[in-house]
């Protein structure tokens, strides 16, 4: 059989031309005329790509970066910075959903009393800009993010509309486990009462209390470590080592002392969902068989049942944002809240928007299936399993075989497990504390994005190698600060003074950005990624070639598209080996003996698959930290 001469896909060609890398004649031929029907199907055939952006940092062009600096000194990004150019740049990464982190109004150390907002006490605020996970008003947005704080909600609504106009959906945070120590909603509807407004504070617990209390005792500010000063030692009228809270409330991480420790979530208070202090439940249990029922059945289950007051408050909050046009939510520390509440809440969201995107932070693998099947979560972080193991591979401390094992273990829920390499909680890839080189994220990103049916998440600045190198104040090096006013240097070079065109990037940063664009656009469009998976790692380890635990190979396929993916994690040297394809895969792909054209979807270069006696072989050559994503060309069969 003669080798087929494939045509380069319109998508691959457009990406190569965009980065000035048109294929050489001996590597690939020009694209054929596009098939509109096929292209339209491919556009929606891939997987969701979530772009997480720390909203207050994204558009900030100020480069002062003074530790503990004020907004005036260090600057702050605004909703308006997400203009057409910025949104086009985000969309270029294959983005389907933007998670605008830090939108709900949280405690900040800035005077907004002119707008009716009370001042927050720096003794119970982390950083000067404040933690986005200490929400002060769930019916409003952070005034720092608005050009006119009086119109902050209208400005966010305009951002929702702009995001939708660019074909992307909007996610925001909901933090049900805890709120700021001083929760005070100015924007709530007339029918809504603040958290704690109707609590019986004479008891530790009551089902319809929103908080837990230490009756008769006053809250005490934590004892600060020797190397810590509130606001870096800057004077502030409220920085006096005191905060009035009588009686004291439990702290957000469940600490019950009137004086939480510095490493407790002391800036927040724990929310009561009807869980007694001994851990027993004060509400109806969800029958186990509801794991097999749809959200409509869950919705009906809760009709007419009495539920804790907190459940109703959060239901009203999420439906308020859903009605405003928010398309979904990222739930902070969801595992600290009972699964029955999630059944109740998510069923009500789906009743209003069946397509809502519901993503939860859960770190205990034995709970994954409960939160997906009983809690109606669409997606969970795949942190403890996939991310943690892939991080070890990137650091040269772990085998790629572990990724194969995890993929097998997650097979029944893989489409619900969101993959990522960075987020606001994790170290930056380029940080010395993680990998020390953003390029080490390249093979890992190929594997993370393509190995399963899971959605993929990118963190802003990841695509240009941001290292999170500085101590910003409360925020420390290796993680981009979420507590301080700050500029993000590598990302600022992509912003290029507000042009959002990458014009100030170094050649290495520009190359990295192009890699992410190519990979993530492919991930968002490739139909095979919603198809079957066949690991090739075990067979190739056993083949006795140069293939080792520094490589990972697998196939992804459906009737429309067949892919071979190989990534090489050695940062010092390249590798050549013969990739073996087992007989069962060759049979599944219905390939007879002969030669078949392969085309790398990352570069456009071609190779060939040779099938002999019902088994396949591909001669693979990879540079250090290189990857290939070969698509089988079946034209002319």
C-alpha cells in the first residue's frame, strides 16, 4: 500500500501561518478547500477550556511592585481592561469559559465609605487588597475593579455581555464554607437578611443559625509570628491588634478557639449548613440511589422539605447571579460542605440554567464520586491524583507510569475531572520551587490536555512563563499573590501597555505563548478527545527500546479522528525510538498492512505509520521536552 499524501488541516495551517511557520514542502502540503460542514462540527467537537484570571491583576500595567503597596502605588486591574483586544487574546487560547476570580465583594483595606461601604479591619484581612475568599457582600462586586465604584455592578454586567459577545461563558467564585469576619451586604434585595442577622448567639449551634458561636467569649486577634506585621508595619487607624466580635464565631477552617492561629483562616468565619458540632446532620439525608438520578429528580426530592436557613440564602445568591447572566460557578472547598446541600443548590441552578458549568474544589479522592453523583457537580479539580503525580514527573522525581495508573483508576469519572498545571493556589511552573523552567510545562500540558475527556484549565500568565518570583507582602514567592496589589511582569509583557498583542514578549515567551495557543485550540476542537483512550506506555516499556519512564504515549480516537500522542519529559536531551502500536489498536482502527501518513498537529510535520503483520510502528524523534500529536490521515484508503 502506498503512503497517503495528507493535506494539512485548515486549523493547523492557520496556526502555523500565524506564527510564521508555514510548513516546508517536503513536510506538508497546502490545505485543501475547507469543508464548512466539517469545520463547523470540529469547532464544537472538543473539550471545554477554562481560563482562570485573577481579575484585579490581569489588566494592571503598573510595574512599581512595592511590597504591601497601596492601590495608588502599585495599581490595580479593572473590569474595563477586558476589552475586545484582551478577550480576543484569551479566546486565542481555545477558551470556552473565563473564570473571573475575585469578583464578589470581599474585605479590602481601602476607604470606600463615600460609597456607603464600611472600612475593613486589617487585623482580620490578609494582605492590603484582601483575600477573594473572605466575601463581604455576595450581592455586589469588588469596588477596586470598577472605574466608578458607584456603578461597580453595572460595569460587571457589561463585562458579562462583552465576554458573551466573544463566544465565551462566565464563571465566578462561590465560597459557601466561610465568609468575611464582618459580612455586611449593601446590595442585597429587600427580602434578604444578612448572614447571622437572625442567629441565636446564646448557643453554639442551632440548625437555622448561619454561624457557630463561642457563647460568652470575645474574639481575639491571632498572635502574629515574629516576622509578620499587619500591612507590613504601615500605620492604620484600625490596625490595633483588636477586632470586636462578641460572641466569637468559629473560624472558617473549623477552628473553634476564640483566638485562631495565624495559619488558620482567621479572616473568615465558618458557615453552618445544619451540621451539628459533633458532625451529625440536622437535615434529611439523600437516599443512596439518587447517585443514579438526574438533577430533575434531585430538584423534586427537595421540594416541600425543610432545609437549614443557610441553604436558602446560598440558593438565592447563586440564582441572583445566574439571572444576571453568569454561566456557572467555581465552588471553593466544596468538600467542607455536606453533599446534600450541593444536591439542593445545584439542582436549583440547573432548574434555571440546565447548561450551567459547576466546578468544585475537592481534595479527597474517596469523596469524588459522591460529589459528582450525589452533589451534581459537573467537574472537580483533579489535583490530588493527576496534577500531583504529573508535577513529580515534571520535577524528575516520579515515573510516567503513575499517570497511566491514575487514568485507569479515574476511567468511570474522567470526563468530570478538570485538569490543570497552574491555578491561584499552586506554584508557578517556572518558579524554582516547582520546575524552574516554564518549558517543562510543555510536555506536561500536552499530556494534561489530551489524555482524557476532562476539561482543561489555564491560569493567566502560564502561557508566557510567569514565575511568581516576588514577595508581594502577604503573598509570597512561587505563587502569584492573591492578597496584594501587584503587577505580573511576564503577563504585563503580553499586555504590551494595554494592546494585548504580546508585542513586548521575549522570543522565548512568544514561542511558549504560540505553543499554548496551538495546543489549546486543538484541544477545544479535536473530536477524538471525546472518544476512546488506549495507553501505549506499557507495551513500549516492554519493547526494550529507548522508550522509558521519561516518556508517555497514548492513542485517542473516534470514528472521525485517530491520534497518537507522545511526550518526552527529559529537559537535557532528545530521544529517538520506535513507537509500537499493538494489534488490538490496529484492528480497532481497521488498518491493513502498509504505510499511512501521520501529521503532527503541533507543527504540521509529517511521519509515517508502518503496519506489518497486524502491528504498527512509528519512528519517533523528539527534542528535549518535545511532544508530537500525530493525526492519522485516511484519505485515499
